[in-house]
């Protein structure tokens, strides 16, 4: 046994080390999200996401991810902080080349579907989101936690809540 230990140890040490394909996500408390946001609201998307001319690569993650800028218009249901806007535009990203399935350690980007209506035009379902946002220079809003992981932090789908209109 004593003769095999150095051999086994040398073999284990010589195995290639696989690098982790991940990055750190800054933890946010609700207090921090609220305090640092310009606009906090419960809202529903009213348009399909529309691509912008913005094309870039998220290079601070491994592997780097090419993304496309997207704008989605929302209807405000309830404002917790900020201007009392009836509608606003959210600036976010989508993957330029969506991979099949979930990539471990990849960004948690968001996508939205507009509400569905029946044949008569009556609202059938509309997803609601709690959004912690910051105003951009062009008037649109963006996730306070940044564009890499808004689905983990700044954009949170909520259900089971009714908002009186």
C-alpha cells in the first residue's frame, strides 16, 4: 500500500484540471435593489421584444456570449418607487445565437411574451413582473443589477397577485 500511494498521488496530480465555466453573481438584498433603483414597479409586457441595432459580446463571462440589444414595452400596474409612468420601455439583451437548453454558468437573460387575448379581444393572461430598474440616458430603463443576469435579480416574475386597475 505504501508503495502505491506515491504512484496514485502522482497520477491524480497529473490529471488535467478542468476550468470552471462560471462567474460570480453579486448578491443583492431587496433593500439594496430598492435603494439603488430609479424605478421599481409591477408591470406587464404589452409588446413583443424588438431587436435594436446594438450588437456586442458579454466578455466578462466564460465563454463570452454574443448578444443583441432588445426593447420591450411594458404597462405599469403599480409603482413602488419613481415616476408614475403608464408605459415604459425596458432595454435588455437576448443571445445572438441561442444555444439549445440551459448552459451552466451562462448569463440569465430575460425574454417576454405580450398578453394573450381570446377571439373577442378579452385579456386571457398577462404575466406580471417586479422590476428594479435604472433610467438610461435615452429614457429607456435597464435592470439595476446589469444586463448579465437580470432574470436572477432585477426582473422577477410574480404570480398569484392581483392589482386593482
